[in-house]
C-alpha cells in the first residue's frame, strides 16, 4: 500500500509541474492539509496558500511561511518542501556545477527542495533564470 501512495504522490507531483497555481485564502485549505502542515512544522505558521490545478481539478495545495513552501495533496499527504538557503550552504558539488555551467552568472538566491521520497535538489536563481541541480551536482533543468 505504501508503494501505491508513493506512486500516487509522484504522479500528483509530476502533474503539478504543468498545473496552474491559484492563490486562495488559508481558510479555504482543506483541514487534512492544514493539520498535516501543523504536524510537520509545529513552530511555523502558514501565511499564504495556493492550490495547484491540473486538468480541471485540484492536484495539490501549497502552504507558505517566511522561508518555507510545503506542498500536500488534499488528503494531507506530504509531497515536497522548499526552503530558502544561504548560497554559502550549497553543497560543494552544486556550487562547482553551477560555476561550470554558468561561468558568468552571479547567483541571487537558492532554495533546497526535498521531496517525499527524500530526494534533494537545489534551485539557484540568477536574473530571471532558475536552474536546478541534484545534490551531487547533476544538472536537472533550467527555467
């Protein structure tokens, strides 16, 4: 059954990459999502919320706090978190890969992304561009 949940979570997350995000009131977030957020982050208060809609249905809810964004399915299943991190805390492999791929770029900010399966990536922004690397320095994508 856990494999099924992981598969569903992966499919939801994959579909959310093409989903549209709509800002919503915190009060409109389903109770299982707010409870899951509170349990996972007991000392953090969500200040903003979005629902991600794909193929005419809600695929996920994202709750935001100061330097944190956490995404859950409507039933409260955790999908992903993104936290703002200092550029100086990026793994050496990520810093080296970024410098090699974008030698003239100066990074503006970075986020650590952790998925439900513990997969970790780092998103680095420079100008209007965002690039993602795995924690071993492998390039993932450019937006």
